[in-house]
C-alpha cells in the first residue's frame, strides 16, 4: 500500500520533471534556473507539503 507521503513526493517529482523538460524544450531559460526549478519542485516543495499535512493531522 502506498502511503500519503509517497503519493505527494511522486506527484511532485512528476511535476518537477515535466516543468524541467518543458523548460528546456520550450523556453530559453538558463540551465541554472531550470535546475533550481527541478530541485525546488522535486525536493523542497514535497517536504513542505508533507510537513504541513503532518502538523495538520496531529492537531
């Protein structure tokens, strides 16, 4: 059974990959910005969302 945390992380990873590959193909943004987008959307955002959902459940 897949946990809520894994669903959140998986969803954000898919979004991060789509944003990054779309950015490479459709825009002229520098690779540093696209790498930052990948890290933010694939690593930082899911941690923030999971921490928020954990604190909301504990209250």
